[in-house]
């Protein structure tokens, strides 16, 4: 299916003064998705893509559906936009229900702006006419004022009469965003908006885009497979797995307090090590190969239950690369088996005496050759554990 951009009816969505952006976010419920289920017929079988998907966004909030290819995130966005008819569930945009059993509102009447991967700018129209495309109901002077306001918002003043082929990829992305924002949609839907850009541009543009959306006060839903884009842009992120949201949370909590092992495995880098909870003299600890870890924060459910019941038991401990500290005085030695230079840091792959490998971020002035043994220790404010099981291959 060719990517396209849909904007709401300008007569319904445009503000009274087209030169003004929406004034501050309305903190009421802006997008409500409940029990969305979608299945497709593929090669003679019925394949479930979404299974009871539910989440909410408040006015002005930026949310993200994050997941690997095939998890259902793009299908969810298309169902919200009205391009896919779900089997079950409902979608509410603002105070209007647009999808429910027996109710179906066409995409162009939903009050949603949608930007797909290729931006779909009209090649025969200049920037001004691209942005003004969804504003035909406005008088010419108001339409021009709104276009200029959008160009100022995205930081591309003076490019009014350039054509898409005269713009860089980042500029095209901004113009597509300006066109989608021009009719002041109730919600903006972004499908992998940075996929056509160079990797080094993506995170910077994600931060720029966040600033633009926050200034506009636009409620936004992004879908992406790239966690760094999700973390740079979104207030809340839902990690999807097999058509459902495994965890909906802030980027910080997804990284530091993943609810499941699958979320921990997908978000960020990390290693799972076997551990055992023990209690002695009123102190609870977890023993892992790197040493005995004091339990300072009892926020992790597995730890909290074990400490409360004074039970000992096996657990699996998640170690992030920033939890592993290079310390020459440490009695625990690990061999450098791989290294990746990241400017200020090296990402080392280290092999423990047991043969287990883990990752460590080390300042780049600590330049150790592959094969050398270095001292390491664990250092983190909290410990994340899961039920004991063999690490994934």
C-alpha cells in the first residue's frame, strides 16, 4: 500500500485565528483505545495481529508503540486512523467515538493527522501549497497566515516556494509534519517517521520534533521499532509483543524497571545472570558471579516478596552495561572478547570465569585490547530480577 497523508476536515479543525497555534494542551482524554483486535486472512489461515490492545493518551501527551517488525504496531496505527477495520474494540478521539461495534467513521472525518514513512509530499506543489493542501476551506489570507505559522513552528521560514526535490530528507520530514499540523488535528499519528533518514540524524530530529509537538500542544502517537527514537520523543511508551502491550510506562521505567523479561530483553542492552537471594543478620542480599549484591531498594516484585517472606531462592538478575564498572581493584576478573568504540565510551563484551558473557560501558580512555583481563564490579541503585530460568540463546 502506498504511504499517504490524511488530514482532518479544515472547516472542522482549523482554529479561529489561523496564525495562532493551539493554546496549551487540554489535559483531558485525547485518545482512548480499548480492546482493539484485528486478524487478517493470510495463505488460507486467520492470523491474529492485535489482541485486545488498550491504552490512553491525555491531551498534549506524546505516546509511542514500540516493537519489532510484525508485533502489530503499524496495524494499530492504521486501525486508529481508520484504514483498517478492527474485528473488536473501540477508538475514541477526543470526545468522539470513531470506531465501535456497529460504528465506523471514515478516515477523513476522524480529526486525525497522519504522516507515513515516505512523507508523501506532492512533488508538483511547492512547500507553501503542500502545507496549505488541507486548508482549502479558509480564506486566502488566513490560509497564508496559517502556512507561515507552520513554517515558523518547524523552523523552515523562507522555503515557501521550494519544491520537495529541492529539500533534504530532514526538511521534507518537517514539511510533512507542518502539513499534518496545519488543520490543527485532534491527534497526530506518525508511522516510522525517521526510517528514511540517516541514522546520525534520527535522534537529533526526534528531539527537534518533540519540541515542535510540545509547542503546538498536539497529542501524538508514534509507532517505531527504534527504541532510541521512542525514548527521545515520547512521554510514554508501550512495548508491544504479539499484538498486545507488554508494558506501558515512561522510557526511564522501561529501561530501569522492566515488568517482564521480554521487555527487559527488548529495551536497551543487558545480560541475564543467575542469582540467589539470601538473608543473614537481618540483611538481604543477592549472590551473583560478580559478588554479593546488597538489596537497597525493594521495588522489584520478586525481591520484595522474597524479602518480606524471608525466603531464599534462585532468581535471574538483569545487568545493564552501565551497571558493570571497570575497577582494577576488584577481585572479579573478566576477559575482553570484543570492543566497540563509541566516542566517549567503549562497549566491551566480557567473558566471566564461568564462560558467561556480559556487556560493560567503560570510559574510552580505558583502552584495553581484546584478550586482556580487567577487574569489574556491579554498581547500581537497584537490582532488577525475574523468575529463575536459563538465559535466552
